C-alpha cells in the first residue's frame, strides 16, 4: 500500500472507510453540500445516443453520480449514488424504474446512497467488487463480468485496483445502440487526471490505467469528480508545450466559468493530454527529466514515471 502521507492521515482514512464515524462524516458533508449547492455544484445536461440517455447528477462539492436510461423501456441504472435524494429526484422526473446500482468503490462519496435506493426500489440490485466491502452489495462482480438490463444497457466490469483494493470501472457497450461506448471510471481516471493510490502502489495503478488505455479511442469518459480545471492546470506545469492540452484547458475554463459540467471527454483526447495515461510518451519523459536505466524493464520505468507524476501532483496540490 502507498504510505507517503503522514500517520494521522492513515488513521483518519481507516476511520472513514472502516467505521460508522466515516458514514457520519459523509452525512455531514451531504448536509453541508445541500445547503451550499441547493441545485448542485455544476450545471449538467443529458447526453442521448440512439436510445440511451446519460444524465450526470452533481453530488456533494464535486462528485458526479450518473443515471443511465434505456428510453424505450424506461429502465435505469445508477452509477455511484453518493446522495440518494438528487438521484431519486432525477429518476422520478424521468419516470423510470431503477434496476441497479453500479458502484465503483467503497468510499462513501461514491456508495453512500446504495442502501437507501435499494430500500426505495424493490427491483434494485447493487453491483460491485466484494473485496471493497461496498454498502448494500447484492451482486459481487469479478474482472470482465458482463451485466445487462433491457436490450441496450450492456455493461462490462473491469477490476482496476489501486485507488482502493476492489475498485471497478464499468464500460457501457456502445455496439448495442450503434454509438460510442461509455466508461464510468469512478476514481480511477478523470479528465486529465487519476485517483490517489490509497490502497495500491504505482505498478498496480499503472496496470489499471492500462486497462483504460486499451479501450477504443472514441469511448466517452464519465469520471467520478469535476476535477478538470485543476487537473489541466497541473498538466500545464508538467507539459507546458502540449498544444492539445492548452486547447482543452481554454475550453474547460469557459465551461467552468459558467459552472457547466465538463464531461464527457473521449479517451482519444485523454491520451493526448492526460499525463497519467502518457507514461509511455517520450515527450513526457523529457519534460520530467527522466531516462530509462540500463537494467530497468519498460514497465518498471513507466511505474517510476507514474510515481514522479504523483509526487509532483501532491506538491502542486499542497501549494
């Protein structure tokens, strides 16, 4: 496990993830966010692709849950419902039947509404990885398991540890609707960023990110947080001459200036400006001042690049 933070941090993390104190803290954060952002932290719009409707639901101060609807059948799936109230409001407004919760990991800001939605909707099943002790879990998943709802909502789960020991991401197969696939990435990868290594090391996280990198370039990325602006500003420090990154940053600044949601991006875009998906890129190696050692294999070298990126990101966040 990564242990770069101070001991007090890990005590707090353990309390947050393993005790009722963590849930109590989460409920307090929910109340504060509802007061501060009565209509949500960001302005979102649904994306409809050939009968599939994806609605980002702003939660807490920067989280996103997602309501995914098959419009022909009015069946819905929810990804990471941290706060059940806005998710339930969205479901009722759309007039749909909740079939399942797809939970990426155990942290309360992704799983806090699982049990409430399960109680509210008798048809609701809760999916996730059993290693993560996910609240309300009814259907444990393993790597590359497939799950389907209706005729178009066909998902594949990928085991992507690193952020937590049982983190999973969910790929909505676009072939069933004749459009691009959609990746719900939780806290593995964000627009121009990636999650912290709470329960893994650089090699573990790199392997999980390589799973993302292996997917089709036209895949839409739906991350668990609105971190786009901060992530792109950090990427500018790492690769100041990356033209694609600068263009994306200017667009994001315009969006966030009006509190608009910045997702989805595409994996083709992310591979051009997200430094955590570019550990193989020579331009990034030169920017970081790193070279492969004579006795160092390629994977170990990329993990070292990844560790250096994370080290710099931690310093950047601490300014």
